[in-house]
C-alpha cells in the first residue's frame, strides 16, 4: 500500500493543505494520506503555535467527509520537540513491510532538510514528495548539489499545486476581523467562529 504522510502545524488547516493532499493522492495513487499535526517543531522553537486541541479538532472537521484522509496524533502525544524522522519511524513500525511511505512537504522545507535530524535515515524510510511554494523555484534546488545527490533515489518533485494560502495570513485576517470563508473548509470556518480561535 502507498501511504502519504502530511506533516505541519496546521494552524489552522486550510484549503491549500487540502488541495496539496488531494493532488498528491491522485498523482501518486496513494491509498490514503495521514495528516500529522506537529507538537512543537524543532526549527520553529521560538514560534508560538495554537493549542493542539484546536488544531486537532479543525483537522478532524476538515477531513471528516474524506475516508482516504486520516489523522495521527504521533507528534502531539510525543513529549519534547517534533522530529520528522522519529514520526516516520514510528508510523513505519505500525505498517506492513511492503507498505511505502510518501512524506509530503513544500519546496521550501526541502531546502531545510540538511538541518533536520538524521536526514540520511529519513530518506531511507520514505519517499519525499515536494510540492511548489510561492517564491521558490526548482532552480533554487539545483544549487543544493549535495542534497540532490543524496535525495536522487527518494525525491519526487510535483509541479502542482502552487498554493497562495498561508496559515499566517489566515491568522492575520482573523485578528483584523476579515472573512476567511474561502480560505478554509466550511466546518473549520464554523469552528473558528464558534470558539473565537485566533
């Protein structure tokens, strides 16, 4: 079975996240995509993020009508900083040996992989599926010769979708009292309205 793993803070989950997961599932023929909200990302240790209970609740609402999307609390339940290699290893241990994992990330995150914990081990555990991010081009990656060399057997570059929605912009709009209805799934918008999440 081919399984997508989509990690992130999802603060909040938005239509861009949903589109990325849908496109990756379709293009790679994934049986399912597992959303993994982070606890505290190690490279964003100084960045405040919303309470896990809110982020988890919004993911549940966003994926409720899509049986091929699942939620994992692996990073939420693990104490300390979140490291992708630990999460992938944990998920790998729960699957069949023949299952293949496809970790979905943005081109911007791909450039950060040399700074991640045990990048070489991570590459052996899963395929990396990189999707476009505004302001990042494939040419940016070509300067990373050592990175590309190591990734050559496990890297899949998708040329779509390029999403111009960011959780940061959504939180900014919420703080300003602006509408976010077209930026997040409808149940998420209702959750935010009812809880006052910002």
